[in-house]
C-alpha cells in the first residue's frame, strides 16, 4: 500500500511518524489514541474480571482490592495505571526504561524493579528499544511471579518497526488464578502474550486473554475530537499563508514526510522496506 501510494505521485505524510518533541505534542496522534486505548483497556478488563476493583468494607466483610499489573509505562500504560487507580485497584507497573519509574510512582503505583540492565533502553524519540532474546528470557523468568499474583495484566509493549516482544508466556498464564484477565494492547502486531489472538477473546485455564484491536474506535466521540485537533495542528504547521511549505530542515516536516515525487522519501520507512538510500540532491 505504501509503495502504491508513492507511485501515484502524491505528497503524503504519515502522522504516526511524528517526532516526540515538545513542539510536536499538539500533533501527536499516536499519543492521543494511546491515551484512549489505555483508558478503555482498564474498563474492558474491569467488566470481564469477576471481582470488584476497590477495597470495600461491608456488612458481609471486607473486600480486598483487585491487583493490576501494567507492563509498559508509555502513554497507554500510564493512562491505564491512572484509570485503574481511580477505580480503586492496587496497581504495579514495569518498564525496561528506568526513567519511567518516577512517572509510575507519581500516579500512585508501585514500580516493579527487576535485577536486569537493558542496553540503550530507549531511543532518541523516547520509545523503548528492542533487546536481545537472552534479556527477554530473563525478564520473563523474573516477571512470572508478579504476573501470577495479579488479577489483571495489561500489556502495552510496542517497538516501532519490529514485532512486539513476548512478555507473557503460556506457562505464565497457567500460573494465574482462574478468572484473571490479560488485555493485550499489542494484539494487532502479534501480541505481548504468547496466547493472544487478534480480535478474539481466548480463555485458557480460566484466564481470559483479550486481543481487542483499535480500542480508540470504541470511544469515538473523544477519539475523533483528539485526532481532529492533532491533524488541525499539523496542517497549521505545514500551511503558511495558504501555501504548503515543505521545509525539510524542520524535524516535524522531515520525519512525517512519507512520499513525494513518485517515491518513498522517508529514511526510516525506506530502511524498513530495505530500499536503497536516496541520492543526496
């Protein structure tokens, strides 16, 4: 599709390539949709879990709060943490990026610290970077106990241009209590759980694994409102005095420009498709 689009000769932009900078925040559609998805993932899990989220003291006794683990403390993960906390759950979170600990703690959640050191844990854009298989294997071993103690696990780990890492194995699922829920926000790209099936809810040993995709579309009013504001801000950046201005020295324009003059011109996309570098002009 990308090749065909470029072949038409149109000038095309890709908003998911937006740099994660202060200047570009108002145009960051990925973050907007991740915010909605993180929120909705918790509500989806709460409706499926056969337990209440908050601690309640009742005439029939005290009800202990649900335990939620969020894996990946990006935009979606942080929103999931905040939403689960509002509903009264006890929340823990894990991320390979040490810098995310402060953000997790600021939302009232416990940061799960593992005796692991990730190499170059994040790139210049703030996204987590891929690690080698030995790192992920050790990570799975250490996370297993935390996952077994959780009522809900929400996974959000995505790596741009690569398949998402498997963080929850079939054996980990077996260790969870019946009735537990996994919401895999990486389902569309293959999933962070070994048993995830995109667009399906799978029940294994009494554990429900939810592979919903495009959760933002299930909150269409505010998802559309946020997206339209992102696009409006982007157009205001590109158009000056009624004319389209392509300043390739500007990182927002350069990073989002996908195709021009009949070919793919974005360096990251060309690398992904193993296309040769463009000749400098």
